[in-house]
C-alpha cells in the first residue's frame, strides 16, 4: 500500500512552521551563547582557604582547585577574549555557530533519523553517507549546538570504530571545554560509552569487519590530528583524553556537567556493565533525555549487559584518578563534597572502585603475587581519608571517623555515600562500624526516614546471631513501621531472616505484622496496599506534574506491595498469610489491585505462580477474578494477570487436587475463554485486548476447539494431559487377540483420539487393529463349515474369504481414522463400535441381495 500523501497546503504550512521553529532555536541559541560568554567574562570572586567551605549547596561546582593568586587577577580580567571556565583554571573556548542553512539541514536530518522514514535500507545508507560528509569539519559546532547536538549523539550511535576515532581526533585538545558544556557534554558521554566495546574488541584481537559508511571520502585531505587518531588504538585515545583532563580532575568532581562525563569515563575504565541499574543511577539523573536511533539498539545491548575485558593501563588510570582527585583534600573538604548533590555520586563511584580494586589485589596476594605491592603502604586510600583509624577509631565517640559517620547518617545526600561504604567496606571495618554505631541504636535508626537506608544496608550484611538480636530490638517498633510507611524495613527483615534461616524470628515478625494490621491475616494485604483509602487517580506518564501527596502515596503502595511479594516468596506461614488475605478480598478490591498500580498487580501475578499453602487457592482466586475478566484483559496492568492464568497448569503432578501444586482447573479456563469470545469485537479494538486474545489463542478457540483444548493442556504435566493414553500392543499380544480375546482392540477403540501428533498416530493404528480383531473374534465364534446357511439365509464362506473380510475391516478402520484425522474429528471407542456395526449391516444387506439372486437361479 502507498503512503499517505500530504496536500500542498499542508506541505506549505509544515515548511513555514519548520522555518519559524528554526529561527526561534537559532535566536535562543545565540542568546544562550551570549549569556554564557558574559557569564564567563564576569568570572567569580576567588575564594581563600578560610572561605573555602562557606559555599552554596546548590552551586554548580566547588572550587577545590588551587586558584591563582590575586596578582594574576589583572591578567585574568585582561584576557576577556579567552575567558576561563567558572571556578576552573582553564580557558573556555567558543567554537562558533552553524549557519542558518546548515542548521536547517542538520535539523531536518535529525528528524528523518528519529522517524526512520526511509523507503529502503540502501537509501538510508546513502543518506547517512551524505550527513557524515556534511558534518566533517563541523563536529565541534554540532556538539555545542542546542538544536543539533542530538544529531551528533545519533551519529555516534551509528558510527563505526573508524568514525569514532575520527571524532576523538576532532575533539582532541578541546575535551575540557566540551565535557563542561551543557550540550557537548552529552556527546562526549555518548562517545565514551559507545567506544568502550571497541577497546574490548581490540584487546581480544578481533579484526574490525564493519564497512565504514563514509569511506568514499577517504581521498579527501584530513587534518593531521584526525589522521593520527584514525591510526591510533582506542586504548591510547582514552589515555590521551585522560591526560588532557588530568590537571582538572578535582574541579570535574563537582562540576554540573563535567562530573557526569568523569563518571562515564570511570565506568568505562573499570569494565563494568553499562546497563546495570546502579550504574545508570550514578551516570545520569532521572530526567535525562534518552536519545536513540533505529539500528543502534542491537549494537549497544550486546555488550552493555556483561562485564568487559579492559587493559591493565585502565586499572592504573583509575588508581591515579582516585589519588589525584582527592590528594589535595582534607577531611573537611571530603565532608563538604560528600554532602554536595553533584559531587556525592562521583565520590560514591570513586569509593566503590577503590574498594573493589583493593579486593582484587588481596585475592592476587593470596595467590602468591604479593611482591608486586611493596610500596603501597605510603599511599593513603580514600577510605582511610573518610574514616581514619577505622575500625579501632569507631569505639571513640569523639574520633574523626565517628563524627563523619554520625554526620552522614541523617543527611539526605551524605547517607548515600554511607550506604556505599557499608556495602563494600572490608569485614573488619564493617564489624567495628556495626558493633559501635549501629547495633546499640538499630531500632531508632530503622525508625528514621533517612537513617533507615544505611541501617538496611547493615541488616543485609549481618550474620544470623546479630540479625536475631536486631529483630528482637525491632519487634516493638513494627506498629510504628506500618504506621509511618517504613515498609522497606519490614521487607528487609523478612528477607534476611529467610536467607539466614532464622525461622523463630520469621514467626515473631509475622505475628507482630499481623497485630499491627488488625490482628487477622485477612487485613494484611488491604493495609499494605492501602485498599481502605479512596482510590487514587490514574498515574500519568510525566510524574513531575503529580502532587507530592500522590507521589508519596504511590511510593507507599509500591513498598507495601513489595512486602506482600516478599512474603509470598517465603514458604510456610508467611506465604499462607498473604494467600489467606487475598482470598478474603472482594472482587471489587481484587479489580482495584489489578488495574490501579503495577506493583499491586504484581502481587496477583506472583500469587498465581506461588505454590498453594491453602487447598484450592488458585482455583478460588481465579474464580474471584472471573466476573471482571474483560476489564482485566483491557487494563494496562491487569492484562498480565489474564496471560498468567492460561500459562498455569490445569492439573498437578499427582492429580487435580495435588497439595501445594500451582493448578487452575481447566473448566475455569474454558469459562474465561467463553467470556473473552463474547467480547471479541471489543477486545480487538484495543492493543491490550489484542494481546490477550493472541495469548489465549482466541482464533483457534473459535475455529478448531479441539486443537485449542490440546494446546491449553500443554502446560499440564505430561502424564496428565489426556484421560488415558492407549498402550501400544506388544508382539505377543496380537496372536492372543486373534484367538478370540479381542481385549486390546476394544480398549484401543474406546480410547480418545486427542493429544499431540504422536498420540493421534498411535490411536489410529490401535483403532484400526481393534476393528479388524473385533470382526475376527465375532466370526470365529460362529461355525465355519463351508456351504452352510445362517439364520438369514446367507451362505457362509470359509478360509480365504474370511481372511479377506478381516483385511478389508482393518483397511476400512484405518481409512476411517485417517478421514477423521484430516477433518479434525476426535473419535472415541463408542463411535468406533457404532461405525463398525453400521458397516457390517451394509455389507450384510449387499451380500443378502447378491446371494439371494444366486440361490433363486440355482433353485430354478
């Protein structure tokens, strides 16, 4: 089918809008550039050592670099043509602006790449060649442009290793300005991330087999630095970039834009997976725009989810970055940086990398390579700077280490650094920290909104005895946890007791939770999911427009749902309590759980996959959901529950009522399918409904019901899929049946012809044998004397005619089975017997007519 064409009026209108938008963006970009130059020219007042720590918490940076003396102030002000960056000791460059036609071209190219509206892959390839050709020599302008920096990010995603090296060459010498620029910093981050797999490929010796899209222009002259960068390995290009940023590392720690690029560089150097949730939260904020392009996902997803091999020079570079960036800082400066909103995530990453590197070094020492680290005693680590003298200093309340931990406990930003320290610090340091600071007041820390998060990290590392003591102290606080919404604390207590095998503490926690929720198991889920409160408004995609009350309520529901899901994972009484509470809910409450929030819907999905602690739990739960099945099928969160039902077995390994098995009876699935069939038209009108109809094989149900039954039973255990599989007769059984027993033939004829292909073929052969053997056994009981006449006057044939009839009976039985198989009919034993009787009557009538005429002729 052809594409929808726009009218001439629409094209003219779109062109006018595009030109207007382009002019507005160009004016805005020019104004922002002027403001930036004016801001940089004005500079900021230098801070002395005495005023260093009287800072604005919301400032873009903390000037940890040693500023020049006041004697150079005149020279600084005089060089207004080369303004320095805010608080930094480098000159910020201005790369110029794109022309109006260039901006229009690149903006249009960006829109086309985003829409991916190309007739063929070849035309897309040619288009990209042209874009690369036009972008050569304009890389710095594109990266620092507000309207075209997204195009540069998309081009980096689609670039080959050779083109990435060209960009490194184009950016060389300007990285400090680029990483601290509002728009160019995103391009640098994307370049670092996309070049990380190239280092691993070069390290493993894999040749680059990709064909560069812009190879047609290789004859054009290139700048010397770009030509040299193309011939350089990616490892050396990263090291050259670090050399350029080396003297400004302490400034980049807290710079608004440069800190993100520094974090990306550290993750790339460490070889960590780039797609981990913890890594993403350190690299970017929640509101960061995600720029992608069609065709780049397959390249990026392959290496983002696994650990990458990195050269040894990268490990040495990480150690040097850690030492250089914190060498000039004392304990006060580190404390200031730990509470800075931009510097804290960078400090977290530095501490995490240092502790992981120290662990790897210790493992190497244990293997026998301890001589390599003889001179490391003089180097003071970042951990020692933060908590000097640990773990011995934790016993002194006035020590510097104790003051640092206490000051970070209740700070909303500093507590995150404390969480990293608790999670990755050595065992000796953790034991001292836990024994002297957290253990005596664990219950009060868990009660606090901010300090509860470091306390949770402590609970995750406790052994069984210490965990039991912490649970005993926290038990009286369970009602206040429920009242204040500290559901993450309750979840952690249950999970850790289950992991450590503290069965007695599990029972005590469940009893305390039940008492806090109303003294009955049936009140647990309504309390955790806030079902007694009025229903909240549907969640919007843009959470920034939600009111604070709606955000806090959604967070409480999410945390409470996680507690219920965690209890379902614990076999025994905790799981039984949640199942009992779910069965006590009304259909309207279940519908609200399934449709209002993804976290509450996850409880029902988890419950359908959890072994039953209550008899017939899954049957009762699905029966309660049955009246609202259509609403669930068309709901954003509830359609996953409907899909989960069809994937649940209809019979357990030991029968339908097998204890503890996950079983939904087959008749309930048929009832659900029947309801969906009645609403087929409404289901097909929505995308979610079409997904459910496809998952339940609705078309198969409408046209070939027996095939749908066979498919729906594929989730059952193999021995329970059919009522009784026919047994294949052994070689010795056929002779006995031919002698007059005929038992196997009758049994096969009565067996159902349902199941897979194998069962159909076996049943077909068995049924055919049964028909032939039955005819044989009936005739063998009658006298076989040739020439005798039976009651109806038919003359009995003997010997060969008898065998011929048996063969014909077998063939007819097999032919009947084949016809039934083609037409999709499942014949059972009773139908087979009736068919055999009808065939016999027809043959007897035909034989009676022929033999009667012959008898009259002989008599005449």
